[in-house]
C-alpha cells in the first residue's frame, strides 16, 4: 500500500478527495449490503421469493453462456440494481400505493456510522472532501458523534442528483458530496437506470474539475468502478494530461484483481496508482497522516437494513402488485415472464389493465411480446395507443418488414429527428433499423439479388453514425445507441469490413444494462456480418464460418434460456442461410 500512501502524502489534506463506494458502509454497525445482496433483496421484496429464485436461476444460466462464448466481455453475476429499480419504478407508476418499494431507500437515512464513516468525517473536518455514490447518510451522522460533536447543514447546493453537505460551524472543513443523491430525498435518488444515464450533474462535474485543475489527489476506496453511465464515461472522456497537477489512486479491497473499468477512470491524470489493500486499514493510515483520531462507534448492534427498508415502505406488495413487478422486471432484462411466474401476466392484467394508459403501455405490450403472443401485444397497443405511434416496432419485431417500411420515417426525417435537441424517441432508431434490414435483404437472399445503389448505403451509414453519437441523456433507453452500432456493423460488412472492437463495445453496453435479449440479438447480427463477408469473398472463409456457427449456437442456447421462441426461429433461419452460403 506504500504507493497510495506516498502519493497522498504529497498533497495537503485540503487537496484530498476521498471517493467512497458501497464497501465503506459494509463493516458494522452500519452493516450495509454490497450490490449483489441488495439486488437479491430488492427482487425478493418486489417479486416474491420464488419468482426471484427462478429469475436469478435464468440469469445464472445466461451468465455462464455469455462468459463461455464471449469471455472478452464479462457478463455480470447479478442484474444491475439500477435496471431492476428502473423496472420497479415503471410498475409503481401503474400500481400506485400497492407497490412502494423505492420509498424503502429512505431507510438509509438511519444507517449508524462505522469506523470508516467516523474516519471520513474527521478528515472532512480537517479539510478533506468526500465524494460518494452511496445513498446512506452515515457520514453526516458521524459528525454528530465526533468529539466535539457537530452537525451538518442541509445541502448548500442541489442540482440534479448532486448534493453537497458541510459540517456546521467548521471553517476550513471540506464537503461531503453525493453524486447519486442522498437518502433524505428517496424519490430523487439516482437509483434507476433512467436517472443515472443522464450522466453526472453539471454541478458535480464543475466541483470535481475545479479541484482537479488546481491540484488534488483523488482516492477511490470501497468502490467497484461500475458506474458505467455517468462516473466512468465522464472521467474516461478526459484527454490525457487534463489534470497535470493531480493524481489518482484506486484501492481494490482484498486480493482480487483491479477492475478492468477502474483503468478508465485515470485518463486525465499524470500520476496513477492501482493497488490492493484493506479499505479500513488505509483509512486509518490516512487519518494518521491528517492528524485526526476518532471515538469508537457508539452503536453496538448491527443495523438491520432489511427491517428498516420494509418499515420505510408504505406496505409490502400484494399478489397483483408482485405480478406486475415480475412483468416489468422481465421486460427490462429480456426474459419471458412465464419462466419466472406463469400467472404474473394474467393476474397483473386483470388488476391493472384499465390503469392510466401511458404507464400500462410500458409494461403489458412488452410482456405479451416476451410471451410470444403478437395478438395480445397488438390488442394492448390499440387500447393504449389508438394513434398507432408504437405500431412500427410491432411490425418490425414480428417480421412484417413491408408494413414496417411503410410506417417508418424516411431517411431525411430520421436525420432531422436525430439532429434535433432534446430527447430522441425510439421512432428514429427503429426506422433506421427497418431501412437497414430492408437494404440488406437482397444481400441475404439466395441466390443474392442485385443490391441497392451506393448512395443508399452512404445515406444509411450517415444515419447510423448520427444516431450512435447521441448522448445517453437524450435517449429514452441506453440500448438505442447499441441498436445504431449494430446497424453500422451490418452496413460496413457489405463493404467487406468487420469491426471486432465495436462488437465488444456493443456487448459491453448490453451487459452493463443487464439486457440479456440484446446479447442474443447481437450474436445473430454478428453472425450475419460474417455471412455477408463470406458472400462478398472477404476474409478467411474457414474462420468466418466457424465464428458465425459458434455465435448462432450461443444465440440459440441463450434464446432458449430466456424463453424467446421467435429469437430461436430467427437463429435457425440464419443458420440455414449460413449452411447455404458455405
């Protein structure tokens, strides 16, 4: 640990930025969970123990398949918590008081401080600052048990999810910064994918950039480096040498490998230190450097965060609310809800079908699609969307390409919509995909037909690159960007080009948002790219054919695991095309 300590020691305490992750709050008496345990608990609370067990069993099989067939992009051992909470938030919009799980996050206001929190609070009193992605208020509580005790003032600035706290009456003290919000305002937390995909709040960016420009040491402690949609993209986007006066130190607790994504945090720094060590031990060493000592934590019993969470909820969800939550969660992950709870769709529909049409539209049509029932999906769409604004994706998904082409935006309108400010809906992205599939149709016919003219290809490539360049904050869903990248890959393959790095990036995006169905769709598209190369005479035929076969095998297996019968049929059709091409 000498490298981290030596690096930090070169900076005055007022220039320390201590970035605290979930690991800080694990030791007792705080006793807070890490991400996997919290995800399991949220699933069990919202969906029920048996449905949660089934869902995680599907996930485990999917993870094993993904890691076996594409080990370069590790698939996470648990669904992303923000994705699960994103789905539950949609269900809450329909169920109202029947489902109030997100309110349970407010219980984190009551987390008692452990020694880590006391050390951080004491160093803040000496001038250091703490930045955290945690929701709990244990550092603020720690101020009240220091000697002498102090309180923290309410946030002096709130912007988006950015919240800044100062110790009361302590001139020269640093700040406690929450970049994902704090538990004293549970409904405003950055707990859902919809919120965190907006990126770091401008106030958080300004706060960090000011200090790093003037010279500071940024120390990550108890942090998984898994904030792939806000923290990592911003730090990773900084040019080399952006902060020449600053250093970064990343401490991986225990003896495990340094997370691959942790390296992405360091591009703007000249000095970079990555080490393994004990989080509590290094905090004690830093406290000694800062010249502070702390009292022992006053709480003697472990905080029962499960009981506190339940108490903060309005009430535990009943049968219908859990059925609705199961539909929403399975939609989010791309799993057929019947594999998780075979009664969920019928029970949820019976209770909530006549609820407000807009939230219902986000759950029931997709649940019907996942169950392989286009008639049910269309009936929902007609009921909640009488103007047929969502009919394009229905036509496309179920293979009605000619109807989809007629319903899609023309290329000029896609370019216009993609270049406008504000949120970009799915309509331009689905329209793009429809035009790309229609363009590829003659290339994939047997025997191949005369392809369309080159200008059409150039126009479509312009569309895919424009839509792929849109920031996540402007999109309804993260995987809109992945959709554009997949279209770009397919078009480039007609030119004899294959971008393997982009394939990895696409899979990484689906893995980071826990979209299993997207993973299977990627493998099918990657196989189609190789078929296009085979037909165009580009590359090593043996290698391309073997890769395509392996990808289709993986896609078929994964589609069976998640219960997607249409995807299984699509995979079989592409395999037949590969056999004809070979």
